[in-house]
C-alpha cells in the first residue's frame, strides 16, 4: 500500500513525538506489560515451545471515527444473518463456485466434502458461526465530509460555506446554546471551532484534499479461524496502561469496551448447551505448530475458568484421523470422549492438510453429530468468490428482506469483480491490465500473504490461463487515512521511531442456528490491526502488522486535540 502528500491523516489521541527519555521508559514498561498480560506469540525465527515474545503492538491507540465504529458494530448482526443465509443456500454456493472449483484444488476439495455431506444429509443441522468482518476506512468516500459540515439531514455537497455557516448558527440558536459574546462558554468555543472548520472547507475542496473522517468499506468476511478474540482486548489493556503512564487517563473513556474473548467463548458454550450432553467436550482443531498460542490458549482457559464443567481438547487434523471415529448415533468420539463442538483454528489453507488422511479427518468431522465452527457450508460461504458475488446489488435481495438493511449492507461493499472466462470477467481482466494500481488480486485463501497488489497484477494475470483466472477475484484498492505513531516490535529500534500507519478493524459476530431458525445472533467485540502505510499485507500472526485498538474521535480537525 502506498500513500502520497494528499493522503488524509487522522489526528492522534495525544501529541507526538514524546520526549526520548519518556518514550524509552514507557516502551520498556509496555513490552513487559504485554508479555505479562498474554499479548504474546512464539517466535517464528527462534521457535521454542518454552518461550514467548511480546506480539508487535502500537504504543498508543489509533484514532477511528466514532460514528463509523458504531455503524460497524450495529451492522454486524445483519452481516451474521446474511452469511448464515448464504451458507444454507445450496444452489447459490454451487452456482457461484462452479468455475472456481475447476481450477482451485483446495476449494474443490472443500466443495467435494460439501457435496458428499449434502448427498447423505447433514447429521448435525445446527451450525456455529464465529465471524469477523474486516473493514478499512476509505478516505475517498463521496458521501461523507467532516461531521461538523453536515446538518442533521446531511449537507448538500454543492452548498457554499456561507450557507453552511448559517445552518450551524441557526441550529445552535434553535437548540438554545447561543450565549452572549465574551462569556467564554464552552458552547461558544465549540461554535467557533465549527465555524472555523466551515471556512476551511472551500480550501479543502479546491485542493482536492480527502477527509480523514471518512466512511468504511469491507475488506472481507472471515468464517473460519477468526482470530484475535484475546489479542484484540489485550491490545486495549496495553494501551490503557501506556496512556495512564503518560498522564492521559482522562482519555480512556474514548476506548470502547471490548469483550471479544468472552463473546466468542460464550458462543462455543451456547453451542455446547444446544448439544445437551454434559460429558461431551469442546474440540479445538490446531496447526502442527501454533505460533499464535496465546490467542488460542486464552479461549481455552476462559472456558475452563468460567465453565469448569466443560473440558477442552486440542488436536491436529492428523491426530483426529488417528484417534477419531463415529459412534452409533454418528457422534464424534476421540477415544472414549464425545465431542459436542468443533472449533477450527486450522484447516483454512492447503498447508494444513498434509495428506489424504487429513482430508478424511475433515470429512469425518463434517459427517458427525458435533456442532462445527465453521461447518463446511459456512467455510465455503467465506470464500472470496462468494463475497464477490454478494457485492452485486440484486444478489443481496436473495438473502435480506428488509430494504433498509439491503441499502446499509450494500454501502459497505467496495468494487469486487469476477475474472471468470465470460464477458464480464474478460472486461475485468482488461481493466486490471490498464489500471492495475487501482486494484488488489485475491485468491480463495485465508491467513494473509496471498494477495497480489497494483503493478504486480498484470504479470500475475498474464501467467494464468483464462480458466485459471476464475480462482481469483479483483477488488478495488481501498485508500485509508494515515495515522502516525510508534510501532513496537521484538528486536526493533529503541526508542521506536514515529511511522505512518494504516489500520484494519475487525468486528466479531456470533450466530447459531439451522436452515430454518437462528437461535443466537450478536456482535461480539472487535480487534484492530495496524501496519506500516507502505506494507501491503497486515497480518500480525504473519509478522506484518501490529496489535492496536481504536480511539474514537468525533472529528478529524486537529483544533480539538488536547
């Protein structure tokens, strides 16, 4: 991702830079605090099962528009319901993935399991979805200008500054907040700030500057291994400590509550309750080597501490193949232990399946009575190809009945384009060759590090056959505003340097139900990942991003900073 001189910048929650001695001291404290509060990972370069490094983190929280954060939180239950309905639409999934499975072996293997399970009927009709909707701010949103420049009904973008001044003054008068000149009241000072913003707006528009206080667009929806349920709240814990150490405890109220760990784990327990066998266990499917160990273990430990009557097991796909079998009622048995709920933290990329035995283990679990998170149809609903199809306006009407909800969800999609070998796909292909800097090329993969960006797209596309292209989708590149801050990494510079960064917000959701009924549906917390503005990928587990948390602001005007 690149930026230029015209890129919008969100104001910081505190004034930077910090004095060097203060920065050195608080960074050293924060590193220890992170390790001691479980914001940690195993090293990929010097791996040891007996040691941890702190996870990369941003020293102070990054700013995020309050209104857009609240909109994302409110929208999550609708997205949960949308994905639940998509997952249970056999015709839509089959048609949408028809071309992709011809050339993408991994998706084809998943689809083959789906097809076989369908043929025999789902043993367990209830699914547990623990989703994460990832989004980025788009500073080029045409429908938004700074909050202070809009009336309650929304400002006409053609309106002149004088009219805007009159509307703000009139609104204040009608509300009874106007006071006599010279009183020095907070209301009068606030009005002066508003007027100042308005007089700046013609200059902002004339120069083509983008607003940092901007709308958000969806990057993707994760339906499998939606991580950072622990590390999201943990990053807030670190940054609350740092702000307090720096004398800014008065700002902590602008960091929203984040109960992601409890929200997600309680979802697993609700599914366990539905299974209704007190001796049954919850099974975590894990990688052979778990670097992001704290995020996984804290889920397990939360369940064990909060619900000590529920046992949690961890097994790889290989171990499930070796130990697992179906009982008389198709219950999944690991040795003598019956499994109520399966939570996949692995299985989302080809490297997790070492042989046919691992694919057999996945099929065994899908045919069992255990409640899966995700079930195979939920997994397929999270593919990029399905999400590209959902971005077509008419398609949403298939899954959402309420016109206002359709409108709200439709607004969050950025441009998503098919690359199938047909008229529309060929047009997208030519568009990508002409202006590759506008796009990102995405395969049907999760976990980060798989995308192709900008000028690298033409060569990547030219190496593909027309049929191979259908395994990929094209997406408009989002242009987020910058934040400036300190990114702290194991082995990094001390003191850390101020860098330009961009952030990606993830909103968690839990949905439980079958094809006919949803029994639980709620938003379950959030996480924020931040990366250097020059980096394309931003996964923390992949070593490219850093833990962060949102600091909610009501304006992008620096005049409000204290």
